[in-house]
């Protein structure tokens, strides 16, 4: 039987002690509220449905994210990007709130505020991360949480990017690479750009590449488990082979592009380069679109999918972004043949 102790004019402390359960204590402003809470808890104990909520009452979202970061994130292929996403979430005021106090409205307000600053796709990824955190907390950490993220609508997926290098942008990038302020890192950034255009490899694949995966004699790179979970062979053009041959420190097992710690570092360096070249709206990942669009007219779509590492041919339509002139050239070449 619960005991109710008066602690002050408007403080009534309910205490429940029952064999087989941890002691439960909570303070209310009215005796009736304390008695109602005690009856509810004892009823759940009688029906063996009681779940101790003290952990989620004392655990902040920040602490939950930190536990997830240390225990779950390292097992993922995209752990670097997810680590950055978690750090962003931890800087937001919502991270200071106890898990027990957060409801769908709080996450909807977070979503709307973030949409005013970043793209819908970025917000989708952040909400997906929070949703998986709740799934892990409920299923594996046995926290008695309501899955509030399932009640929150996600932003619509944006249209796929179609940005490519246009006009003299490639020449302007190379000119900016060799400006005095960039010379110390120019060799690595230029190699990253060249290899992205020549091979279509993702930024993460380029930065994790080591010399043990490169066979310059046969002109191939062999990737192990990639983003989509499959291994693949990347054929090297003559220019890609030349770029790799000129890179320093060809140590077996050493990284091919050691200058960048992660894809975020490469993205920042590429953005600075674009600013110096006065190029707007170009991302490093757009070079993968450039590669696919240059390769597509030369081979069957099935071959292109193998080279780019796509599991569905629909991805070819996403990444193949021909210019108007390229489409005109393609039809005229076909008719002439």
C-alpha cells in the first residue's frame, strides 16, 4: 500500500514499496493527485505491466544520442555522416529535454524550424536518425517510451539534383586550385575531383580507398562493401591511371587521398574552391552526376549501372543528366547511323 507524506503546504510525496519492484517516489501539489498516481502504479504492478520510468525521466535526449553514437553509429557504413548529424542535434536546445517530456509536437516544431535553415532531405535524415534512436531505446534498451517520431510527418523528398559542370566551370575550378592560397592542398583536391569525374566514385569511397585496392597494371579499383552493401570493380580510364600514378606515397595499405579526414572536410574544401572560382550551387557529389552523364552515351545502361554501383536502373535516370545539346547530338548520331 502506498504511503502519502505531506512535505509542505503544497507538497505531497507518494511512496510505493513493493517486493520485486524498485521503490517509486513522486511529489505532487495535491493529495488527490498523489493518491491517483499511486493507485495507477500499483494497478500496473498487480497486472505485471509496470515499467519503471525513472530512467527516461532522468535521461536527456542529448544523453540518449550520445549512447546511440557510441553503441550504434560505429556499426553503420555511413557512420561519419551520422556522427556529424548527431553533433548537430546535440547542439539544438531540444537535446537538453528529458526523453520523458518530449512529444510529437516538439519534434514537429524542430522539423519546421530546421526546414527554414536546411533542405528537406537534411531534415528527413535527421528525423530518421531520431526515429531509429527511439526504436533502439524501446526495443533494445527497454525504455518505456512512446514512439513519438512515428506521429511526425517527414518532409517530402526533394527532386533529385541535376547539377553538372557547365560552360567553363571546370577550367575555372582548375585555375582556382592553383591560386597561391590553395597550393598546399591542391594536389589532393585536384586528384579527388579528377577521380570523381573519371570513375564516378562516391566521396566516401574515394576517401576510404587504400593502395591495396588499386591495381594500376590492370587499370581497376576493387571496392569491398560499398554504400548499397555490394562490392564492385571500378574500371580506370587512362587519365585516372595517370592521376593515380602521380600521387605521392604509394604505400600498400596506405590511403590514396590522406589529406581529408572525412567527406565533410572534402565538401568544405570543394566549397571554398567553388567560392574562389565564383561558381554557385555546385557540390562535390554533383561530380558523380557529371561522370554518369559523360559515360552514359558510350555504353549500355546495364554496364553503366555496374560501374556506378547501382542496384536499380532507375538510378541511372537520376544520375544521367544530359544537356540539351547532348540529347540533340545523340538523336542526330543515331539517325546518321
